[in-house]
């Protein structure tokens, strides 16, 4: 009997547990450790990361199959639960999005069904709720992974999969009045205020903050035309929100997707990776992935955009697309894209270039660890900014609220550059220092500041579980340069991520740890660990940048199971 520990009981653990049960691995005894009170919901779909006003940005037909579909579950869900979320009179279709907390209940129910199936198949499961893991130690001699609990108890396992999810450490929060290091848990932002609030970032995290604060200080109404109107409470007459956005743009709006989920067949196989790397100095070229998974698809499905990109480098085309977006006022552009997205959903027709960009991001996510450092820098500087905007896919109701708040004069956006600074004020809140579009230096004070940049990656030194770092089980993520001259130029330009190792070779250091294609951590010698797997999103984002969502959980869990059942993948 082999023992396996799933550290964390959210969506990542749910999909990993599902894979083990589907494979009927009755030779494993599974222990699941969850620091909160239930399995399945994790952070984003529990009260720790959502309130009633927060909704998913994917519809039920875009969710990977677990045990039962969302529609099937809703049909049998308790009426009291549906009433709590105003869902009892709603006819659910596959294109509808759900409140995140209700979706968390669905995931918890799926975990329960999987536990029943595990029992029927003779797979032993031990669930440890309200149990916090404080350290993990890899004992190479004993070939065991030791898990140390907050209670002081120590347990040993043959294998461990780190499935801990989002993490938002507090740095200045509770030390500086009016300063919030994140909008989570949302209940802390349920505040009635009579002044302007600064929000850093314009991602889905920022939208969460906006929705919570808006309800705390007013209400939305909408007529038969579906147009939302925001009404400010008298006691909050001074309430305003100002979003500080790098690039000055709002995220994309959810559209109809022709392929409801990313197609795994688009990912490069192990053999394809070897062939491409052998032909390209040991790297997968970014241009190869871009041509295969973006330009060729556009050539077939949206030729007029393909023609616009003809003759342009990746950088030139991405800049062209960004410049086109910046020509229009951000809220006017947002209104236009909202209307375009509404039509896309109504007619069930995809916006091809946006869906293709999302698919490109999906493919890059699993091949980027084979890029050269030069291509990683190109990706970060040119491709990532557009991808992060377009595939955010905020739900329609969030878009309607954003527009209503702006029309009411409550919400505005400020375009800031990389040199902008936000720091605590002496008394409360923050001081925001930035340059406006006319390059004039601005300095604004706010009584309240919310950092809404989203999940930040953890650099190696900041990783928890010191037992793994001290034994050199893990190593910092990095990529090699294809040409050391390029590395020297980056170093001389002041790129702080370019380091020189003891042998004199320059490397590009990245957030998080080194992992292989099967999510096994690599040590300092590049050797994969036989006992450990890491799905924890903040720890692997350097070599797995687009790591959010259930699609990631589905693909990563499949690769991990493949490694567990196919010994030839070890050390690959």
C-alpha cells in the first residue's frame, strides 16, 4: 500500500483526486489536508475569496467534466441553497455563469461524490479538515516525504502533491490604516466610505474589489432594456473609485467560445518537443509556437487580420494591436467590446482572434519552460500584456456594473507607467506618484488603497516549507540564454533578473521553482524528484505563467498521473 498526500483541498486537489480514482489506483491510500472547513471550493470559490456579488467568468459548458454537470447538480440542489443565491426561479442553461460561492458548493458536492466512488473502488481516503501544513521535508534516504502539521504532528508519505492555491500575504495591511494588500477576504471591504478609493490594477481581482465596494455604498437597478444604473447612498456622497492601470486599459469581456475548453491536442507532445528542440539549439522558439497556434489559424479563419499581420514580427503586430486599443477612450472601448461580446453570445459566434489568442496562451503555458531566455523576455514584453487583457473574460454583469459606475461618475481609470510608485501615507491610506499622459508628475493622496494586482508569484526565497529548500530538493526557476552576448546586454541594461552563476554563465532567473513537464520539482542538478509534485500556482508561475482556472487543474493533474504511472517519465 502506497501513501499519497494532497496538500490543499481545493480545485487542484479535486482534479488530482479524480484522476487517481479514474485510474483505479487502489494501491494508494490518499490523505487530503485542507486548512479550512470543507473540500472543493478552495480560495476563489469560498468566503475567503468571494462574496455573494462575485461570479465565475466561465459558463457551465466551459467547465471540465468532474462527476455531474453543473446543470444536473443545480436541478437536484436544495431549494434553500438556490434561494440564497436567487437561483430558484432561474432556468439554468449551459451558457450561464454562476455566483462563485454557489459554484464552490458544486465543487464540494463533486468531492463528496468522488469520495463515494473511491470507497466503492477500494481506494482508502483520509480527510484532514481544519488542518494546516506548516512544513514539508523530503527524506531522500528513507524515500519518504514528511508532512509537519501546525499541531506538531509529523506524518510520512510515499508521495506528496502540493495543491495549495492562491495566497495573499499581508505586508502593510493592519499596520497602515486604510491599506489593503488584497481585496480578500471580500467582507473586509464591506465598508461605507465618503471619499475616493485608490485601486491598483485592472484585472479580475480589481473587478472583485469594485463590485464589493459599490454594493457597500450604493445599489444597482436595471430596466427592461438591461441597462444598469448606479445609485449612490446619501451617506456615501463622496465615494469614488480610481483604478490605476498599467497601460490604461480595462480587461476583455467574456465572449462565446467555439471550443468551450482548450483542446489538449494542440499541446506539443513529448516527441514533438524533442524534435523541435533538437532543431533549434535545445529550445522551442516562440516564433514557432506563435506561427503554428496563432497566425496559421488566423490565416484560415480570419484572413483579414492575418493580412494585417503579414510582414510584421510578433513584436510589431502586438504593438499594432495595443496601439489600436489605446486610440480609444478606455471606457468607450470597453462599451464597444461589451456590445461585441453580447452579440457574440447571442449569435453563438466566436470572436476568432480573441479565442485564438486564448488558445495560444494555453499552448505557450506548457511549452514556455523550453523557451530560451531571450524568447521569455520577448513573451513578457510583447505578448503577455495583450494576452492578460484579452483573455481575462470578465462576465457580462460585471461589465454592465463597470459601465454604470463610470456613467454615474463613480469610477475612473488612470493610465500609469512602470515607474509609478504607491507608498503608505503618514496618517492613513497611500500616496500615489505617477506621470500622466502629458508626462506631468502627479502626486495624489488617498485615505484608502487596495492592491488588486492579483496573485503575485513567489520568488524562491519567499517560498514556505523551509524543509524543502534546506535539503536542496527545490531550485529557483531559470532559463538559459541562447547567446551569452544577449545576456550581457540585458545585464548591463540593469535587468535584475539576469544573474551570473559561479561558472560565469548568465541566466534569466524567474519567479518560483524549476519544474519539468510533469510538475516534478527539479533540484540544483536538474534531477526530477520522484516523490514530489507541485501544482501550487504561486510557486510555479515562472515556468507556468498562465496557471489559473480549472483547465490548468485538468491538464496538470493528467500529466502528474501520467508520471506516477509511467516510470520512464522520471528525470525527464
